[in-house]
């Protein structure tokens, strides 16, 4: 991606998101959260790409994908009043459709356009499809990493401020770990949201996200920011949970060492 194209991307994003502002020019709080999240994911993704020593044009393209990954969220919240895809729309698909019709593609060539649309469409899927175009795969993976890293930070901030219900209204701030969720994590190191009932359930699911990180710099950022330790410090300390966490730590270690530097 050329420098001018990245500048155009940033200007379009500001204009597009600004279209959801109220008469006073302000976004409702949860839309503002998504805008700020998008900007931080852009920063995360560019940082990972630089650490991987990608060439400048690829770094700029990764940067653009990070910024655009959640454009589907704004229309989703306006039309449905929720960010829960199960009760509304798939925001990755919606974002790709929005970009296909509204983004100023101009001189962006077809391969780059395909990469952006693929990465936005698939950033929120449980797994990437096996038939995803080879050129799109690195960008889909890097934006998934940058997105997860920021959601760790976002949840941590809301918990510390005592406002987690604003961000995750469907779960209880208190409550024990779900036995069904623990069994699921113990069996395969991953979990579905169907068993999430409480904040500690959600934090355990977040811990499993580390097993879906794709690049070694992403793991380094995870560790440097202390997200794993912060989550573990808020989970129960009984013997079964400690055993589960020990198993997860080993799985995370193996995942990290399996990736090239």
C-alpha cells in the first residue's frame, strides 16, 4: 500500500465514523469505544508488522487493515443497539460489505483490495477458512492478533473502573467459574461463549485466546503488558483451577515456541 493510500484510508475512516455522530457531533459512548479500539488495533498491528521486519508497503497495508477491521460495528450498533453478533449481524461480514460499497478504492489494485476485504471479513471468525487466499492469510492473522491484544487491555480497564457491565452486559460481574467451561478448556484448550456466565468465565476464555495468536511478537506484547498474569490473578485459587491454569500455561508455552521468530 502506498503512503497516499494509507492517508486516504485514515481520512475515510474519520469521515465514515463521524457519520454516526449525533447533532452535537459526538458519538454515543459505546461507539466512541469502538472508534478508540480501532485506532489502538491499528497501532498494535503496525507494531507487530514492524517487529516481523515486513517491508514498508506491507506494514502500511497491515496498518490499514487494523484501522478498518471493525467498520461493521458502527452500523451494527445503530441498527440493533448491540455488539452481540448472535442477536444481530456478523460484524466481520458487515464490515467487508460496507467497505466493498463505500470505501474510496481509487487506485488500490485488486490484490490489495482482496486482502483488505478478506482480513476484515474473517477477523472475528472462530477460525480462518482453509481456502483463504494465501496473500490474505498473513493480514487476517495479524489483525486477529492486534484485535485480541487490545480487547485484553479494554476489559482490564473496565474491570479496574468497576464498569464491566457497560462493556459486557450479558455476564455477571460476580459468580463462579462454570464447570462446563472448565471442562471444555481442559479438553481442548479452547472454549465457546455458550458456557460463559460470569466475569471469571470470560477471563478464562480470554486466557485461551493466547493459543490463537499467530506471531511471536504478539506473544511478546502479551507478556510485556502483563495480561496473562492479570487474568490469572483474578481467577479462583482452588486446586482444580490452579491445575487448569498450569495446563494452559504449558499449552501457551508450546504455542509460542512453535512460531518462527
